């Protein structure tokens, strides 16, 4: 079972995504504050396979958090997916989120959630598979 850590200050989104996605092949933890990513990992020793975060975060910018995760000794291989209300193509062009593994457009309405969740699941499984293959190659070297 893949471990997901979903970070969003919108508690309704946390509840909705956990409810709709949690019934799949994922173990989901939710947090609403960026610093809790490191606290949760330190306290529980539970390293997620994927961190899903909102582009807009309280206290810390998303690119600062991504950099901190990528430089953390336990979290540096975690797949990072950013959810944004801004077009992902524009986000990628800006280069601010260059270290993110994927940027996905966040749904504007409840009707868009099924398509969004299907896209999110697909990206999660694809990116985790790529990362696990990369780790296997590193181990063989």
C-alpha cells in the first residue's frame, strides 16, 4: 500500500480527498501546516511515498518546502505532487516548482473531482514506479 501525505490548509479538501482517494490502494495522512511534514516524519518514522501539496501554503512557500523535502535525509526520494488553481503549464514555465515531480490542476467544482482523482491516481502510480526503478538502479551500481 502506498503512503500518501496530503498537505492543504483547506480542511474540506483534506477530508474530501482522503475520503474519495483513501478507499483505493493508498494509506493517507493529512496535515494542514507545512512544518508538520518534518515533525510527522521525525515522530513516527513514517516516510511517505508521495507528498501531495497545495501550491498556496501558509507560512512557507511551496518551492521552499519542496527544497527542504528534497534536502531532507529521510524524505529526499519522496515523490512531490503540487496541486494548483493556476494552469500547470504556466507553473512549469515559471521554474518555481522545478523540483516538483508533477503539477496538477486542482478542481474548481465537485463535479470535476472524479476526473481529477483519476488523473491524480495515475500520476501517483506512474511517478512512484519511476522512482522505485531509479532506486533499484542506484542499488545495483
